């Protein structure tokens, strides 16, 4: 069964006279363990899709099924459990709290979702080793490099062992070296998580994604396994995009 199934998803902004269709009937499925890359030009709806799946914004219409449950039907404690435990979300801009240390930032979701302290500490230890961030745990975000902050954000998204990890342009603000390190990390995460990544970096998507969905104007133009996407894109829009 697909872990994430999106059906006819719409998100409209504005009013009838001046409407932006950020998502205009998107359908797609993600299988457990899949690494899906979402590509498309700026403004094509990629971030809006992740925001809807993370339940940060409410769609205008359509369905988002996670493990068969329509997340639009969730309320109160169930919704908070979904946001806090089932989805790991890395927003486009680093969103670490400046007055908390690395350790406190990572543990924040666990504190909010009332995990046992001992379990949290164990998790923190594992993630810090795995992501090689032991030396920044006691530093504040202003004392960290962009790459360290990004790894910390990934650690925070992973604390709750999410069923789906959503990553919005995880390397866009990083220099080449830090970006390469995050890419290595993503290749390892691929073994353990179901991942949906939004990226404009063609070369990187080519190296890491199993499948690619291409968006334009709030619509999914085509979805292909990565090899076919790069070698034989079908739609003119995709061909144009790949030409750069
Ligand atoms: P992408 O991530 O592909 O660059 P977005 O999902 O950010 O695209 O945006 C898709 C479209 O929706 C754009 O035209 C954008 O201007 C519009 N949009 C996004 N968020 C809002 C908002 N809060 N209010 C109005 N329009 C928005």
C-alpha cells in the first residue's frame, strides 16, 4: 500500500476575480521506502504541496491519505499527533530557535509531544552521532555554519521517527561542500525513511531520487522513475525545463 496518496488536491489563494491556483488538482502516490523528488519552476506549487501534506496549511479541496487515513479528517489530539509524530518536515529556511542550544532545538518536538525524557536523550545521542553534530549540541544557532544548522534541522525532523520525511530545498542555502555532505546524508537516510524532497538542483535530484514528479502551474505534468525522467521526458514542459 502507498504510504502517501494524494488525490485531486487543490489550494487556491485570493478571490474569484484574482485567484492563484497554487495547486490545481494534484494526484500522486508515494510508496513506503520511496525517495520522490519534486521538481518544477518557481511558483509551480511544490512548497504548497509539502505544506498541505504537513498539515501546515489547509487545502481548498481533494484528499491526502497517509497510511490510508485522510488527514483532513483529523482534529485535536489526533491532528497534533499526526503533525508531531508521523511527519518530519524540513522547511525551506532554517527555522531554529536562536535562544535555544542545538540540543534544545533538537529535543523541542519531543518535549512538545511529551516523550519520556530518557527516550529523548537516547534518540538525541543516536541522531547526533549519525548526523555528526555532537560538537554543536551545546552551541547556539548563531555559532553554527549553514551546513551544521541544516543537519540540526534534519535531526529535529527525525526525532519523532516520522513515517514520511518532507524536505524543502535542503541544500539551497548551502555552499558546495556543505551541500555535498547533506547529499551524502540523504543517501543514507534513503535506506531508512520514505522521503519527499523538493529541489531545483537537477544534478542532485539525478543522483538521489528514485522517482521524479514534475510540476507546472499547480499541476503535476508527469511522474517517472528517475532514469526515464532524465533520459526520456515525455512532456514539452519537462523537456524545456531540463534544457535549463
Ligand atoms: P514553489 O514552491 O513551486 O516555488 P509555491 O508553492 O511556493 O511554489 O507557490 C505556488 C503559487 O502559490 C505561487 O504563485 C505563489 O505566489 C502562490 N502562493 C503561495 N503561498 C501563497 C499565499 N500565502 N498567498 C497567496 N499566494 C500564495
